[in-house]
C-alpha cells in the first residue's frame, strides 16, 4: 500500500489546478473540498479476530479444492503455470500483509 496520498494535499492540489484553469472562487473551493471529504479512506481497515478466523477457514477450504484440481490437471497444465495451491498461498499472504493488525 505504498501509493497512499494525503487527503488534504490532494484537496489543495485540486483547488490549485481548478484556480489555474478557471480562476478562484470560494464556492468552488468548498465544492471541491466537500467532494474529497466524502471519499473513503485509502487505508485498509484491519480485519477483526473473527474475520481473520473466517478468512483463514475459507482459504483452507479453497486450498483443498485447489489441491484436488491441481492433482487432476497435473498433466494438462503448462510447465510455466503456477499451481492453484500456490496462488491460494499468495492470496493469503497478501491479505495478511494488508489487513492483519
């Protein structure tokens, strides 16, 4: 999540751009600020303990299914293709990195 920006800096930049293009107006500044204020935060909300357990249980079930498919398709997969189990592990790793507290 290295691409997060400061909300106030984004508002200030938008106001400056609008002023440069169309001239300043207090009303327009307020409109721009109001539109930015209703945007959701880019910072992910951490999962609760219960949500973590549910996610891990669901991923465990998904991994079992993926393992079956991997075994069934062992001979039909191209050598460069990742296994579905490996993809499940990557998804779990990324979610943990982004949403665990």
